[in-house]
């Protein structure tokens, strides 16, 4: 079984490892106008990872965690807030911070730096915005940049983790647009780029078509429709 990555609209993603582990990243499903209807009620979820506290990323995290009794990985302050919202309290087991990693089954999850804000719907401080590196035992390493602009230390993320796939926001306004995302792709060094955080709302003007001609030579742009799995 090949590892698959499915963009669920906006910044929501599902990674299914070769062993069958279902990982949801930033599961904004309910209320996401880009999420296909059949994807709003997952049949399986083994792990949820949240990059930061904004509602369009936290989304259905707590309901999914409770419904499937699965771990939720998030930065310490955000994880504490999720517990206050009803998520299972597992101590510090899944409360990590930038540069920290945790193994869950056949995948290692590492939080990385991102440059963005982070707070919850009620205004609670939620730590800092993060990116995440997913390293399945039998599959390509995937770097999900989260909401961010481009920053020089993306080169360190590329050097340390050597991701083969980079999921980069391109919508502009709240994150980087295509011009910055192309430089991010160069710094990270992944051979394949999946754009996200675009097309959900009119204010997010960046498009894959604008990004494509700006990417470094040899970098493949994968721009699936929401709900269309990519076989990695």
C-alpha cells in the first residue's frame, strides 16, 4: 500500500501511511466551503496534528479526537487549551514544541518553526504558529509548512529533515503568496510541492497557476482537487 496525501480544502490534510495510519493535519472540515461533503465525517482517524490555534486550523480537532479516541499532537499551550475544550488530557505525552518529536505508531511527528500568529477563538494565547514534519516508516517525508511567510531557516528544515514533499500555503493575504512560496520551495528542497490555503475564500487570491512558472527547475507541482488522493 502506497502512502497517500489528500488535500481536504483550505489547509486540511489527510496522510495515510503504507501501514494504514490515518493522520489528519489541521482538520477544518465542518464549515470549510472547499471540503467535499463526503470528507466531513471521517470513517477513521488515528492521529490529529494541529499547527496553530486559529479556528480554520483547529476545526474539528476535539470532536475527532474524542470520537476516535486518538492522540492529538499540538504545541504545549495549544494542547492545554484543547484539553479545556474537552480533548483527552494525556499529560505531556503529545504536547511538544518546535524541534520536538514524538513517535505515534509508524509515523514520527516533529514541530518546526513558522512565522504567523496564533490564538484561539476566545482569545487565549496558543503558543506560536508551527509547521510539521511527518516521517512515516515506509514512505516519503512530508513537510507541512502551516500558515507562514517564507523565512531563511526553511533551508535548515530542508537540511535536517530532507522532505520529499512540501505542502506550502499560497493564498496570500494571511500567508505567503505564490512568489514567496516559490522561494520557500527552493529553500526546503523538496522535489514535489502541494499548494494549500488558497481558493477557500475570495480574499485568498494565490493560485497554483501563478506558482507553477515560479518554481525552481525540476520541482513538480501537485495541485489536486479537494478530496483527490495523491499517491506518494
